[in-house]
């Protein structure tokens, strides 16, 4: 065994002197940088968390985002749910409701507060659809849409029945089968629509509104087969409930099976457990009406027969009395007397009518002599004759005046100087055209004269004169 004495003896080594480290360099962060680092750490660590708590201070701003506080007995956390996620909720978040929220943890930089950015929210225990159902039911009930006082009675004898349902389901076949079997003369108006899925509620509301405007529709059946609460959810939408309440004719809700209950069942005027039962209800009204008519007809017939029997018995009793012996003979004599009097009255009336007709004819002939239409006809004939004579006299006077005018014109034409000039003659005037020259001695040689022809005028200079009697020229 090796002992300590066997080890070589060496002096212990002295430890190296410790050189103190240089002080670390300080990193100074701004508040924004520190907040950003904290937000990064939280978002990387808490990417998706599920948090359970009670809603409080929940409020939806005009931007469409909801801000709330999620709390329990020992702590609370601020939360925000953006508009896109809020629209997907089936229920309305309310203060005091215990919920389970899914989201990520982040920091709101302006206030330095950490918060839960909620992406999904569901009630604790109850499903979201059930909470939405209860909330809508409570709100519509407070508005009076479920009030029995506003429910309308079904028509006694509907002639035109409206049906809102899908053409692909069994509900429409069941309704048609029942109505055709028990009410063959019913007029069925079908407004097809989708009855489940996203966007089905507005289509159902539009179909109910459209079929309510069809003329002469007496009752509307809103039908769908059974299914889960998700399948029937379109009939739990507020838009469908309000359209059913505004429908101008009575409505029957036949959605799902007997155990299924929807908001449409509470708003409609009558709930039927199944679509076939809805058709049976409509037919039952018709059957009840027909049965009542049969009962009343039987009662009237029985009452009339009983009254006839009583009258016959009373008549036989009266005939059996001694005072009525020979009554039929006296009645026959009275009848003959009545016939004779009737004949005389008719003969007298015919005589009176004949005399009255002759008087009327005489008066009519007398009236015709004073008939204004005939008098006007005679006056019109005299006027036509006078007009003819006046026209003839006017034409004769016009022809006579025309002949006189033409004769005067001919004489005037014969005496016109222009006509004379037209035959080759001319008129000689002095130079200033103030006097007509009729003798050659009136002018001297060298003077100027004017000669008017049939066409135009000449200016001439006198170069010589000649005596008409001798034919010899004159001097001067």
C-alpha cells in the first residue's frame, strides 16, 4: 500500500494571482425596445393557449372589435377579439358568462399591458349553439314574438297552400302525398330553398317573404326533415324568425322531428311535429269543416221533416172536425168564382188597354203634325230652294256684268291712242313734250320734236316742211 511518505516531496504550487474582470458594459434599452422584447418572448412562448374564466367589461367598439376582461378568483387578464373572429361566433358574449378562450398572449405597447388576443370563444359547459339559441329565444320572447295573443287561427278551408322547403328532401314528398290523398282539390304552391348550410337562413327568409306575396295563399307550411342542431340551425336564425312574424298569412312550422325544437316553432302560428303532421293539420281543418256541414245538413233535414209531420197531423185533425165538412166543395166553388172574376178583370183590362192604345195613336198622329223635325225639314227645303235661286241670280248678274265689262273694254281699246299707234300711227310732240303738233306750220326747220311710237319714242330734228294740199316744200 502506498503511503503518503512514498510520494515525492514537492512544494505546493502557488495559485496564480487572480486578475479582477473588467466591469460589464451596460446595455440601456428604451421602453419601446423592452416592451418589444417582452412581446417577442410572450408570443414565442405562448403561441396558442386555452384560458378559462369569466367574462367582464366586454364591449364591442364601433370598429367591430370586442375588448373584454377574463378573470377568475385570483387574477385577470385583458383580452381582445377582432372583428373577423367575432363574426364567426354563434352566441353573443355577455358579462358574467364563463367561457373558454383560445388565442395567443401578446403585449399592447401603448399601455405596456399584456393581453390575450382571442381567436375562438366558446361557453363553458353548454355549446355555443345552445347559448345562442337561449339568447335569441330570450330576446324575441321579450319583444312579444312568442305571445299567444298574436298567433292567428288557421283558415277553415284553405284553397291555396304554400310550402317552403327543399325539393331534394323527403318533407316535400310527405306533404304532397298527404294533401293529394286527403285534399285532392287543394292548390299547392312550392317555393324551393336550401334548408341547411352556410347562407341558408337568408334564402329561407326570402322564400317565406316571396310566398307570402303570392295572391290568394291561405296558409304557409315551413318544412324540413330531422337532423342535428347544426343541420337545423338555419331555422334558429333571427332573420328567419322575424320574416315568419311578418308573414301576412298564418304559418305552420314543421321543422325536424317531434323532439326537435327551433326558434321558428315558437314564432310560427302553429307548430307541427313533422311535415306530414303539418299536412294532416291542414287537411283536418277541411275535414272538420265538411263534417260540420254534414251535421248541420242532417239537423236541418231532421227539423224540416219533424215540422212537416206536425203540420200534416194538425191538418188532418182540422179536416176531421164537423165544421169542415164540405170544405173542399166550398173551396172549389170559391175557386170557380175567383176564375170568373179573374176572366172579367182580364177582359176589362184588355178593353181598357185597347182604348188607351187608340187614344195614344190619335195623340201621336196629332203630335206628328206639330213635329218640329218635319217643320224644320220644310224650312230647310225652302232655304235650299231660295239658295238655288239666289245662286242662279248671282251667276246671271255676274255674267251680265262680265259681258258689259268686256264690251266697255273693247270700246275703250278701240278708242285708245295706243291702239291707234299700234296700227302704225305716231304722235309728234314739241321739244319739251307739252303740246301735240298737228300742223307742219307749228314748227320751223331746225327745231327738235319728239315722236311717240307704239313701242318707244324718237327725238327728231326738223330739216324741212311740206304742204299737204300742194305737196310743195315750204321755206322758213
